[in-house]
C-alpha cells in the first residue's frame, strides 16, 4: 500500500461518523504506527502505554473462556510477542487527543459499548469502513505489511523489524545472537513518514504474519 493510499484512508475514516463511533480511525492509526496485529492492539491498556516516554508495551492477548466470554490473558501468545515499542511522534499526538470509552479493563481500544473487542468483530468493523472507501483489498494485515515496509525503507535491520513485529524467528542464529524485546528507537522515526509529505511505495513487503 502506497503512502498516498494510507493518507487517503486515514482522512476518509475520520470523516466517517460510523467509523469514528467505533473508534476505527485511531485504532487504524495505532496499527499503522506500531505494526501490531489487531488482536494485540485491542489488548493495550493505559498502564502499558507511556506517552511521556513514547512507548507501548505489548504484554497481553485476548482469549475466549467457555462460560465467561472474552478475557485479557496477561501475556502474549508467544515469548517473542512480548515487546516494548517506541511510538512515532505523530501517533503520540493522536493518542493524547484520544478519549477511550470507559471500561473495566482500562483498555485504550474497547468496543463502543465498553467491552473487550473481539478480533473477528473488529476486523469486520474495519472491513465495513474500508469497503465504503473502495479499499476492499485492504485488511488489518495490510496495515502490518505497510509498517514492515516503512521500517525496511527507513533502514532498520531485519532483526530490528522482527523485534518490532514480534516475529518468533527469522533464523535460529538471529534469534539467539541478537538482542530481543527492546525494539529499536529508529522504528518511531521511520514510521513518522505516515504523517509527512514523503511519498513511498510501501506495497512490496510480504510474508508478515
């Protein structure tokens, strides 16, 4: 996805009252500015977000418990999933202006009814908003791939990008010889391009899970 397409989507979502009511514009900004999977983004709590330091800690996941429903599990699905990320300045500004719906978990992105978001329902909400914009080929996974390409264009190493995205492995050697869990501060600088006038084709990245 090209940066001009990213900016068109961001602007159009802000003009969509239904999408705004569902908090889709800020959620999409958050995924673009971090590379988080949608299932990770919806678990971020106020205590995991430090806007003064411009960091966010990915430390939980959503699971469905029989007879209970959706609950926050206080650890990611994999060891590599836990990570602390640096936020680009534009995203910090967006989050400072953001007012989450009141909820019992202090979630940054609860549902519009103050509940834990279901990943499938959230994907469907994003899908509905994007379909109206004629971006039917874009998914939340496309945002993640876009982030990965921006990091690559920004000069980050493959290891740094893997740490940002929470990938389990690139190779056994890289996983055991490179530092883990503290994603590079250069990531925030590279993702600053989303809110600038720079035009870049960010459609080339593939294989991002």
